[in-house]
C-alpha cells in the first residue's frame, strides 16, 4: 500500500490524458497508445513527491512530471523495436511497432522525446527555472541513451561494476532527473541530498527489476551474476541505504518514503 | 557561387567538430560519423545569416546553428532506417544503420535530437532568449516529425495541396526554425517577415529537390504530379517570391539572398 495523500496518481493520469503532442490525429493516436497504456507512473510520482518535500505544491510540478513520463514512454517504444530489445508485448498489449509498424514506432518515440522538451520549455516558469529543469531532463535522457547503448553493445559477461555503470545510466539517470527536477520546481536550492537519494533509488530499482525478471531473461543481471539470494540481500541493503539518505532530504518526505518502499517491495 | 563574407561555412564546421554529444567514445564516434559527414549546411548557414540581418554577429548564433544541424542529422539517420526510407547510402557513404547496425542508428538519432535541445538550453543566454529559441526548435522538430509521418503513411496519389502540406511540415518546418531562431538570437523583435520569407524558402527548397530527384524517385513529387516543365516554372516563381519576401526582412540580407539563390540553383 502506497501513501498517496495528494492523489498524485490521479493528478498525473489526468494531466497525461490532457496532453497533445502531434497535430496529426493518426500520429497522436499512436502516441497516446504508448503514453496512456498504464504503468505505475513511478517517475512522475517521484517528481511530484520531491516537489512537495522541497516545500512546493504538486500541481506546478505536473508539466515536469508529464515530461518525465513522456521520456519514459519514448525510451520504451524505441527499446522495444526489433533492432533493440525486440519485445512484442508490454503490459499484455502489443508494443507500438507491432501495432503501428516499425516506421511509425520510430516516429512515435521521436515525437515523445521532442514533446517532453517542448512541454518543459512551454510550461515551466520563470525562465531560469525552466532552463534548470530542462537541463536536468536533457542530462537524464543523455545518460539513459548512453546506458541503452551499453546494453545493446554489452559484453556477454560483465563484471558487477560494468553492470552497475550500465544501470546507473540506463535506469538511474531518469530516476535521478525525476527527483531532482521535482525538487527544483518545489523550490529546492540544495540539490545534493536529492541527488544522493535518487542515485541509491536507481540502484534499488534495478536490483529489484533483476530479481523480478529472474529466469525470464538471459541477459546480464545481478541475479545472473551473483545468484538470487545475494541479489535479495543487495536489495535489502540498498533499500536501507535509500531510506537513510532520504533522512537528509528536507521537508515532508512521506511520499518519497512510500515510493521507495513501493520500489523495494513491488511484485511487477 | 555563394556569398560567404563571414566565412560562415568554416565557422559552422569548426563549431560542429567541437561538439560532444555522448560520454561514451564508441557512441560519440557513431554520432560524429553522421554529424560530420559533410553536406551543404544550408540550415545552419540560414541561421547565421538571419542573425546577421537582425543586427547580430554570427558567433553568438553558433549554438543555435549547431542545434539545427544536429536536428537535421537526427532526421536523416532515422529517415534512412529500413523501416522508413530504407536508404543504404548518403553522400556516397554507408548510412548509419549500415555502418553501425539499426539499433545503434536509432540511438544515434535519439542522442542527436536530445543533444540539440541540450545545446540550446546550455549555451543560449539570457534565459528568455534560450526559451524562445528552444520553443522554435521544438516546434520545428514537431512539424518535421508530423511531415515524416505523412510521408510514411502517404496515399499513393496525393493532390498538389496534400503534397504541399507534407513538404511544408517535413522540410519547411526546420528551414523556418533555422531562419526564425537565427533572427531571435540576432535581436529581431518582429519575426513576421522572417516567417513569411522562410515559408516560401521551404517550398522552393522542396520543388528544387523534386526536380533534382527527377527519374530517380517513384514517390509523389511536384515533377511526378505536374511534369518537369511545370515544376521548373514553379521553382522560378517561388525563387522570385522568396526574394520579394526577403525585401521585407531588415538589415544586411546579402547572405540570406545568396543562400536563397544557392537553394534555387543547386545541382545536388
């Protein structure tokens, strides 16, 4: 059970449903197919929760949370392509390229990535804040693309350090951007505690992901490298460290703590 | 012969060579393969020329010009993919996906698109100007993606109006963003004459493209729809209108006029 005192989940869904990315109805439909296909919305919720901890309201952080989720949707659509991870289904539904064809899926991802930047540029004010948020977002996306490149070209037998680097980029960069950009919009001036917390949170997210994928994936993972038992110990330790680091984050951190627990305890 | 009193071409090449997009040397090499593969750099030169006409120097417009060329490179890498235009060579060299594989080519395009936004966000100041430029860039990219979608899903037998709409988006949107964002950095406050001029310039660019492609492409074009002779008449008329509209653009427009003539008279 996750703390959701602010009704953040409903706020985010409503906001995402109200977004328009393309002027073409057919392309817009394909974009909405991927953007509105459910999911736990963990990253935008982290964004809103960080804004609240920094002393802000959730609502002004919604464009940033929306941009973060658009980036997440972009990365899934492109990563699912046959040339990358080649996944036919996601959350029980055909992936974008299966439903609309590969060419359209490439364009859907491109439109979501561009649309995420456009949303921050248009909706966040004052201008200095918009640029600070946009820079966090762009850095997060750059890290995520680097991570996906490492994944695509990975050696078959990485060390734990190589695996950690891959995940710090592929998963951690956007989780970090979610927390830090939310903190920025909430009015935070000292971003260091948010960065430290979100770095650990990204690691926790990935270890749990590997545990949940156990047996269904033959790619390098903490489970494959270290065994299931050791991976579970790592997850418990990482969960503890994340909560310790959260103690250095100011303000009302109940929502961030709830999301940390949800990431640690999720079943899918 | 093109006016290049400011040495704009060399400025742009040097600037592009100095850019770093990814922290991973191997991905960076694949990005540079596409970004530094030559080309006439017409869009970044339009950007610098518009800045000069608005009363600015070329140098402060370089990050914007660089971002524009990164967008152009992104669009070529993704459009060349087998699922889209399926082109194996560009300017006599293997395309990105032939050289590095489809998966890497998807990521190269993603990195260039994200990198273009990142460059404007980081390098253009003051913040209000950065946001105005970033908004022009994001709108231009959105139009370009819409245009590529129309191209991919095009009916086999479009009307001239449908063809014009497709090209206004696919080609015209980024040419418009090149001129208008350059004007912004140069200090222009009235963007209307730049918009009117660049709209015609985009049309001219596309008609000439179709004439140059005559016989080598079986897709819808002004030549296929109207015949070569009529397409040539349209190009002459559009060239004239572009120069008329340029007369309403303030300042020193010699470079813009030279680029307009180059677009009208190019042989490749």
